[in-house]
C-alpha cells in the first residue's frame, strides 16, 4: 500500500496522485498546492485527503507536493489567466493568417510559464508547424498545440448551461465521459425525440441519462409493459395503458360487463402479469435521427482530455 493525496488541475479534471509531504498538513478539498508534473511546476487543488491505495494504482516514481500555495502563488495564477486571454486572441489571428481549418478552444499557461498550450478541434490532421514557429516568436517560450477529441471535450473545457438550467455535468463534476445509448432513454420512458434527449450545447446524448439507468432497469423488470395483458386483484382482465415507474402504479384498461371498458389505476403488486419489456415503436424519421446520434456516439467514443 502507498500513501497518497489526490490533486486536480481542472474543475472536473482527472485526479492525480502525489506523495503527501511530512512537514506540513494537507486538508481535503480546500488547500491549493504546488506540485511537480510532467509539464513542469503546476498549481492544483487537493480533492482527497491522505489515504492508502494499492501499489498497482500508482505510477512510480510518485512525486511529492512541493508546498502549500501561498498568496503570491494565487496572484501568479490570476496573472496567468489574464495572459491566457491575450494569448487566445493572438493565436486566433495567427490561425487566420495561415488559413488553417481548425477551431481554437482554449489557451493555457503552465504555472511556471514554461509552456503555453493551445487546445483546438479539427476534422482531420493539421500541419501547424509554421503556426508553432510564429507563436514561439511571439511568446518566447515552448508552444504546444493539442488537438482534442470532439464536441464533448470542447464543451467540457468551455462549460455552459444545460437544458435543465444547471451548469453542465461534464464541466462541473464528470471526470470522464460515460457511454450513453438510446436504450437508456427507452428504459426511462423518455421521449425518443433527439432534440429532447440531446445536450443543448454539444448535441450528443445527455450524460445524465446514465444517472438513474440502473434504478430504472430494476424497477422495469418488476413491471409489465404498455400493451401487456394483465389480471387485476379483483379478478378483472385488461390491457396496460400507462405506467408510473417510480411510484410503481399501472393504469389498466379493464374489461367490464356488456363489453364496457374503463381505465383504472392499480399498484403493480396487485396485478398478475409476465414481467417483460417490449420494444417501443419508433417512427422512421425518429429512427434515422437516433441512428445518426448513435453513429456520432460510437465515432467519438468515451473520449478523454488529459490534463497533464
């Protein structure tokens, strides 16, 4: 076992392990620290207190924390944020000058100003050698251009507000993108209209579809499907009209005397049925739109944006 602390360099970025220092105390979720990474000296936030993990979970040699960030370090970080805005504008101008088909997403200075990183998206490979030379002449430091996976990575960096009215999951707490599928929307009885189950910013299937997927799978396995034939506790037969999955209530079109029918609501436990799910019917137009979404999901995959 190895004793480590977890440090993040982005709000919803990957957690990296470092060796906790012995001469000062590290607090969880509050302290900012200065550490050495592959990119050089960096400024990060402690997100997990000292703990022991398996040796296999740690990449050796494990680097230690240099010090707790000081007030001067905070000022340095703020200066870097201002310089990044200017660097972003300059890089955009250089991209236009060279006529490159690429979209600049973010400019980032390392804490020690040893390197400037520019994140961009593009449909294919870009020959940016001349652009790098131009930028190096302006900034007089090491330049790195990093092509990111696609619109999901772009959205994670830029942030924004989702259709729910809250900050985006990917830019607030999701460390990695989960695999999302149309099946999840079907399982949760959501509208299969692509505009309702896609993120308004990235246009991909909403990451939050995974949040309650496991719960709905268990509950749905204990319920009939719409259209199933059931027998009620009072001895009537009927057809399932609609479901309230979380409340475990079923509306049934029951068969009464004289061929009359009536919609009644029952608890799932008061019905006899075969608990199986049927495929929901989807219009051809929706099928095409959903198929296009799924192709995008598979092509882009669960892309990762490495911080360091």
